[in-house]
């Protein structure tokens, strides 16, 4: 069978189960990143100084 006999897929196809799964996975990944960022900001807070997304917490001695 040559490539010229292959069926042609038209643009603007319908949404299927895999598209819905990809959308749900993207939402879950985004929510997970947000939770980790908020927890890191809370954990890196020192006294009255707010924490940050990329703030390293020093190890207690």
C-alpha cells in the first residue's frame, strides 16, 4: 500500500477521550505546581519577613 492510498485526515477534528485526559492532566499539573509554590512560600517565611518561591531555607545547626 502506498502513501497515496492512505486516508486524509481533515483539519478541525472533534475532541476525543485523549484530548479530555490531556486537559485534565494539565489542570492537575498546574494545581500541583501552585500548591508546591504556596507551601514553599509558607515554609520559607522567617519571622515577619515573607518567604519566596525560590528562597532557600538554611539548615539549623
